[in-house]
C-alpha cells in the first residue's frame, strides 16, 4: 500500500513539474498583427 502511495505522489510531482516547465518554456506568445482602421471624429 505504501508503495502505491509513493508511486502516486511521484507521478503527481512529475506532472506538476511538467506543467510548470511547459508554462515557462512553451511558446505561448500571441501572433501580432498591425491593424489600421480609419476613424471619423465629430469636431463640434
């Protein structure tokens, strides 16, 4: 029973480290696109 608990804790720790590593090293930057749109100003 203790062996199973140790394996479960180990898998949880490895999963957390993998998620943190992906968050820091994964390419999560958005694609940037320049948008030009004419604007009509009401000058009254």
